[in-house]
């Protein structure tokens, strides 16, 4: 690698995570994006960023991105980004290939993240919040996101014996009468579900197995059948399917996950961009550390689930995802694009498929990534085939 700063394009090598919830390596999208997938059983995530857990590597060097930016932060990121984000890369870009439900979780606000990190750095490794953008790459992405309307929940309580069993008479009465504030009713009943003692959780599994889920939509039915086998001794997250909204998004759709909104990815491939952070607060569908009381305290119970269309085609073959995040702005560049790029600050290019040509010199193939220096104020991107993601930091 040249130390010469006239080298504006730095090739990155992503790092993969082989978590068991990922798709088997032979079917994972990630296998198609890395050089050699043969040594993996599962391929769950591909990371491109400077998070200490798995920093990307600089190609043809023995440095990782954290080490590289230590020396070149101002030149590469630009003074504005450096001062705003204390010389560290603000965003983390990922590809996920999900085969079995991830934990029910929510992301903390920046204030809460600081508090949790100070108190429990083992379980909350970062001081940072985690605003997150997800873009669907597979034909469908199943997920839970945000709360259902109380009418829907009430309907489930009538039809699903397991849900009826776990809730107290008081909660059911409140749900019927609707005399209290909706958020209070919701918080009380969700607390009863995720704080239920083990014997009750076991009984829930038994009831789900024996008495089923009534006329719940086919997607949910399928998941409950799968999860009662996966968690035979119960799991506090399983009844969340009747409290949180279930979605099946299509390829190309996207969502922005705000802090304090409960969610869980269930199955599908996606790309994610987030602030550099690995902080999540979990409450079920996992054997990992759960922090139910913190979650109940921080969740936004006023929110009724809604996914807004955040895609904006600012010019042909250049689609931008509009989010309030200060750490990143993501665009999808597709076949036919020929564009002079003149953004301020550091940029990341990641080729998902086909070939992308930079300045008629660098040919990027699928799985390849380049960091573009702040010093490079004008360069040409051409896409003959496929798609490339572009990440910049709004300045
Ligand atoms: Zn999340």
C-alpha cells in the first residue's frame, strides 16, 4: 500500500462473522461476496467498518482500518468529519444473511448508550447509539418491527390460548375497556409477557403446541411452529409475534430503525448501515444476555408500527435512502450510471454485483470495496452491470 496521499482510493477487505443464525455457507449471499467460503459452516454477516470487534483490513498491507485511520484520519475523512466524530469512522456497513430469527431487540439513544456502557461495558461495548438502515437484498425479508394496534392484540388474546393464559385478568380488562392510555395498556401487557417466570414460559410452549394460534396469518403460524421446537423450554420472546407487527418486505424495500423501537429480523438477506456501535438491548428469541427491565423502561410504547418509503431517486440509477442519521447517507448505484462524484468527506463504495469502474482505471467486482479519500473531490463512476452501494457522511 502506498503511503503517498495522492492515493485516494484504498481497497478494503471485509471481515465475516459465522454466527449460527446465518445461512449455511453454501446458500449464504455472503459466500458469493468473499474469496473463499469453503472453511465456513455458516455465513451470517460481512462487516466493512472500523468497529474494534471486527475492523476491515486494508488490502495488500498488514493494517486494519482502525490502524490506517489513526495515521490518515484528517486526510482521508476530512477535517469536518474528524472533529465531529473524534477521528473515528462514523458508520459501519454490513451485509446480513439471516436464516433463523434474531433476538427481539431495540437500540438505545445516545444518552442511554453512555449510561449502559458506563455501568456494564461487557454487555454494552460502545458509548454510541445505533441508528440503523436496512435494505432488502433477497426476494423477501421477514421481520418484526414496532407495535401492533391494540385492536389487533385484543383479537389475538381472544383466539390464542397461550396469549390469553400469560396475561393477567387486569391486563385483559384494560385491553377491553381502553380506559387507560394506549401506551400504558401496551406496556403493562408486554411486561407480563417478557417478565413471565420460567414455569409460565414452559406452559406457553405447551399451549402453542397443543392449541395453536387460531387464524393468525400463515407467516406467523410457520414461525411459531419453528420456534416452539427451537425453544422447547420456553422463550420470553415467542409471544412477541402477537404484540409486534410482522412484515414480509420485498427486494429493494428499506426501513430506518429508530431508537427504542422493538424489532427482530427473521429470515432473508439485507444490507445494513449503522453508526459504529454494537449496542443492542435484548428481550428474547435468544440464549444471549437479555435485559428486560432496561428494555421495558426505554421502549417507545406510543409508537404504532409503520414503515415509510424512504427511497428517493435523485437522478437516474442513483437511489438515495433518506434517514435522519448524522453518521451516514447511503445510495444504491445501478446499471447504466455514469456519474461524476463530488461529495465532501470520506466515502465508501461496495460492489454487490456486476462490475463498477472508477475513473476508467479501477475495476470493482462483486464483494470488493474501496474507501475514497476526502482529498478526492471529483471522480467518475460507471456501472455497466450490477449494483454498488455508496456511503458518505452528511457534512
Ligand atoms: Zn437491531
